[in-house]
C-alpha cells in the first residue's frame, strides 16, 4: 500500500481523537505587545499535548488563554475563540471562575499556600468554595494525593505545612491540589523547570499517568521532555503556531524548516 | 566619617536612655500592690492607686481597635490589591495627611461628632478619637505587608477557580496575617500613650467605669492630672503611671517584633 502524504496523515491523527479544547484564531496582547498572533489548534482529549518554543514565543501566554488567566495581567487582552464542548469560554456571560474549575493549572514554581497544611492545601479548592463535608474531603484529599503520587510520602504528616516539603514534593502537592477539584483539563506551565532531574522524571511520569483520565497540556522549553512525555507537540515561534502534529513525527520528520532548526538546536 | 555617624547615633540613643533610666529610677519606688489594685485616693491623701486608669486605657484601646482595625486592614488590603485605582491614590494621600493631623484635632473631631450630640463625655468618644488615629497606621502597614504576598499565591488560588474576593479574604490576608498583626500592635502601642485626644472625650474618671457611654479614666489623663497637682504623693504616682504606660507600650512592641520575626521565618 502506498504511504499517505505526511500532512494528511497528521491531520488524520488528530481527527481520530475527541476534542477537549479547540482554539480558534487566538490573539493575545500585553498592552501593545502582540504576544499571540492567531493560534488555531485542536487539543485532543485524554492525551498529553506539549507546547514548545524558545523563550518569549508566547507558549505560556497561550496556556493562560486556555483558562482565562491571561486576562488577570493588567493591560492584557485576548481575541478569538477557545471552545470547550463547542462553547466559547470567552463568550460574554461565561464566568472565568467556572472555566478555571474545569481547566486546572500547575505553575512553573511550586506555589503551595504558605499558611496551610498539606491537607488544607489539597482541600483548598473545595473548602474555599464552601464545598465538601469532612468525610468526602478526607476521601478526595487521599485520592488526589494518590493520583499525584505523593500519598505514601505524606500520609503520616498531613498536618504539617505544605511548605515543609521538598521542591519536587511541593510541585506534586500543587498537582494534587489542582486535581482535587476534578478538572477536565490540566495545564502545566514548565512544571519541572525549577526541579532536580529525579523530581523532573517523576512529574513527567505523572503527566503520562494522568492523561489516562484527563487532558494534559504541558508547556516546556525542554525538547527531550516534550519528546518523552507528549502524544502531540505544537511548536510556537514569535506568537505563531509553526507546526503541530504527533510528537514522533514532529521530532523525526519536521515539515517546516524553522521547526527543524529549532529541534536540532540551531537557535532557541 | 564613621566617628561622626557613630556619635550621632549615640546622640539619638541618649535621650531614650535617659528617659528610661529616669523613669525607672523615680517610678519604681512608687510602684506597689496598691498602685495596681486601688482606686485613686482623695485629693491630698497619701496612698491609693491607678487600677481604674489602667483598666480604662485597656478599654479605650479595645474601642479604638474595634473602630480602627477593620477599616485599616480592609482599606490597606484594597490599596495593595488595586494599587493603580484612582480611589487608592486618593486614599493613600488622605492616609498620609491623616497621619500628620495633630492628635488634639482628632479629639476635637470626636468631641463634635459624639460628645456634643450625647451631651456628655464618654469612653466611646475617646475610643473613636483613638480609633480614627489608628486607621492610617494600620492601613499603610497592611498595604505594605499585603503587597509582599507573592503573586504566585494569588494565582494559585485564582487558578483553582476561587473568586477574586475570596482569594483576597481567605488566602491573601491569612498569608499576610502575622505582618498585619504586627502593624496593628505597633499602631495600638502608639495610641496607647495619646493624651490630647482624650482630654475632652474620655475626660477621666476617679472611679471604676465599664460603661462605654460614661466618662472613663485613662493612664495618660491620670498622669497629666497627678503631675500638675500640688501633692508629692501624686507626683510619685504620676511617675509610677508613666513607667506602667511605657512598660505596656514596650511589651506590645516586643510582642509585635516577635510576631514579625516569626513571619519572616515561615517564609
């Protein structure tokens, strides 16, 4: 049988999956700085999608457009559409608070709440929203910590401050905290860039495991990480989506010259 | 150069040192059990104490806290969370101006606002006068401390789907709590020694009073009254009162320092 053309095969690979998020012509600004210039891409459900690119290419900005965190920066603006279940999360009347409940986020530096214990940190999303009885909270906290591969390390010291953990543990605590409100999508903004290699590996394994149940979008400047962890990879440059497709294809047979230059380390 | 700066530092410290030494030297001998447990004696009579004035000062500080702390803390939080808002700029300027208003004017303000309509002096009026003085101090320290809360903490909360106002009340303020408490205590220590705003508000009282609508005794007022009296025993007690007042202020400051150092360690 004749091999199908590369482009067609790539499109097919994406169509085979259910869509979690559909970004359509997303532009973003910081005051006058045009940081994203019309990103259109489909993020498949229950897969790991990596967004790579050099510093300042807009990859973090793109991520923050997916849960309406970008608009929190003074002077920031977004245009275009981000569809979830066919509905644009930027439609007037959509509450950003509800969007963020469905699309969780983990940040570059671990940021547990400094005044809260490990338990309180994980439960925070529910307790601060006034939800969850004592008993269900206990269950959710355990489930979330197990899902974040942290339970065995902290089960005997749930009442200790979250900040008493090591950096890698704090980051997994933040993942558990995000998971506790059962999001459909988890955005990870360079989640391992502040961690040592062993902790980095654990976070990567975790991202793969979590993708069995939820959609993961991970921003990274580390191409090996993208290659190890993701099913699909998007390459952003100067606020534009240069290339997007199955990770393996993008790294072995890049279609675009610029992608090839970047992944072979000619710039970035 | 080092000699000059060192000398100036000593010059700054010298008055504090002499005040403290003199205060302890003269006040200590008048301190006794009676001083803390008895009401003031009749004019010219030896003995008696300032128990009601100590209690009155505590009452006034509490009232001032009730008035000044909520406004100061919430106002300061607003200044920190919306630093560029027009209202913030105006408020910040107003707070700085308020800090510079002579304390006797604050007393006058409470006199017109509360004493005149009620037709008599009261602890309430004194408490309000002190409370208004407390607002700018608490507000500006709260602003500074809340601004120190890392942005990442706010983002973590917002990204969990916690609304902005809940993030501020339940995450940002608790994170800044130790620093805010320090600011409050420093503010309280400052107003504890104020005399002028109490002259025609709390007025003073020779007897026990726990009713906020009645005039009350206060340490600074009692010290003033005793110091200008012609009786040696009262002069002695005025010194003892001054020593007590300074000790209260010092203690509050030490507790505040301790709380602040704990805050730094927990970071």
